[in-house]
C-alpha cells in the first residue's frame, strides 16, 4: 500500500511540475542604431525583465546573416567587443538593459538597410522562457544624459 501511495504522490508532483508554465520575459524598447549602407554590422538594443531566473541565449533575424549577443568594455582607451557565447543572465525581477556602450545585440552581415524608420525582425530565445518575436525600429540614439556631455 505504501508503494501505491508513493507512486501516486510522485505522479501528482510530476504532473504539477510539467503543467507549470515557463517563466515569462517582458521585452520593452527594442531599437537598432542607423548604419551606413556598406556597414558589416549593426547594433540593436532592448530592455528585458524576466519573471524567473533565465538567460538570453540567442537572437535570430532574417535581416542579417546572424544575430549575436555581445558585451562591450573599454581597455586602455580601446573599445573591445566580444560575443557572449553562453548568453546573457536575466536575474528574476531585475531589468536588464541592452544599450549602447554595454551589452547589446549585433547584427552581423545586415541584409537590409539600417536606415531610420526601418523595422528589424528579431526573435529572442531564452533558456527557459518561450521565444519572443519583436520588431526593433531603427532610430538615432537619444541624446546623452551623461554628466559633462552637454555642449
């Protein structure tokens, strides 16, 4: 009898686990920076808020040969970019902003012109949450709000 009770409890727990929805990610303010027609790459930015610990693991787009998740840092006055091969951590409930001068999405080998007003289709893929399709509008960056940058 104990075995049957244990099996029934295990099956019920498994069913509850399988029915639990994947945590969601909220996407806001998706945009890409304009680039000259001959540009080999372009930058896109987005704000992400995950409902549970997750990770942005890939970006797909028909607007470029491929999309990559990158980070940017300054090293001795030299800007360095590198691909985040394991993606970008999204801690539960914290807003993560991909933005100029920091983590961002790179469009490698753009297939369309990155002119203001163009809409870039992006599919953001996560470790746990379902993929999300967004349209990032190409626009100029907002004016810098960094101290000492006013002219």
